[in-house]
C-alpha cells in the first residue's frame, strides 16, 4: 500500500463514527497509531479538554513510567496545552533551542528529554468555535517535524474533531429521541388511566387528573406510577372534595 493510499484509508477510518458501538477510546487510540505510521514521529497522544481549561490524556497502551510522567506534565504545560489554548500549532525548538524550551516550559522540557525524546509538536483539535483539545506528537530525530508532516497532522486532527463532534451530536439526538418516546408513552398511560378514574367515579376528566396528581404528590411518587396502578390493579385515587358532573334535567 502506498503512503497516499494509507492516508486515504486513514481519513475514511476517521469518518466512520456512525456505527452503533462507536468507542471513543478505541477511535483515539487508532488515531495515534496512524500518526505513528504516517508521520515522522515516535509516539503520539490525544489530549482532551475535560473539563476546560485542563487537558486529559488517554493513556497509551502500557506506557512506561517516563512517558507517563511526560504526559502528566503535558497536561499542565507544553505544546499540547498551548496548541489547545491558542488554537494553533506549537512545538519545541529541539537541541538548537533547548534553553528557550526550558525557559518556556520548565516542567515539560526536562520530562521530554528524560523520556528519551528530542522534540515535540502539537496541533489543535478545533472546528470553528469548538476546541476539543490537541494532538501531541513526540519524536526522537535530530530535526523538528517538517511543514508537510505538521500540515498532515493538522488535517488528521481536524478530521478527528469533526468525527467526534458528529458522534456527540448523534448521541445527544438519540438521548432526546429516547426522552421524547418515554414522554409519549407516559402521556398515553396517563390518558388511559384518567379515563378509567373518570368513569369509575363519574367525574370529569379534569377532576380525574387532579385526583391522580394529588395522590402522586402526597405519596411522593411519579404520576406515571399512579396511572399504571390504575390500569394494572384497578386502583382508584380518592377524589377529595370533587363533585360529580352536573346532571342537566329536562324542565318539561
């Protein structure tokens, strides 16, 4: 498979979030693997802003203690945090700018070198007003990432961001649909129970509903539970103070 084919396949993978069993952790792990395969990097990690402004890094598979300390540090300072906050790429200067890196990120830089890396770069994961976090790229080469690799990394991060936002929207829509379905079912049950109570006590539908609601509130239970009991067990809530409907007589 050529590199171009590999890149195309990766973008298709990043767009595939419409499956029922979509797993965010697996999705992000796959993204970091593809970054290692396509870019001149040794390791990659995704940082999610949750809750803002702090970042959280899903742990790579079996990270060593040095890498774990580095990722913990990267949540507090370094390219990943700067890329997220400033919404643009950030990177170390490598050996030629080691002193500048140490001044800018005094906690992150020593951890980076202790873990055996020579440099780091990060690109934001953002779409218009939404900023989810950043993608951190770690390398061990003598030179920083070139412009083409950074551009591809940003494109991958953008595609992943769109997919994650899409998946979030779908989950929210499913949750709303479930709530609407539940509300509709509850309404049907309550209407049925209201008609039964009205018929049993010879009262109006409005008074039947008031009796059910009063019983639910006084016993601190859901109105739907009272309605279900009316239907299933024949329970009829007391109609305190309610009068039957007026009977009209023919004056003749």
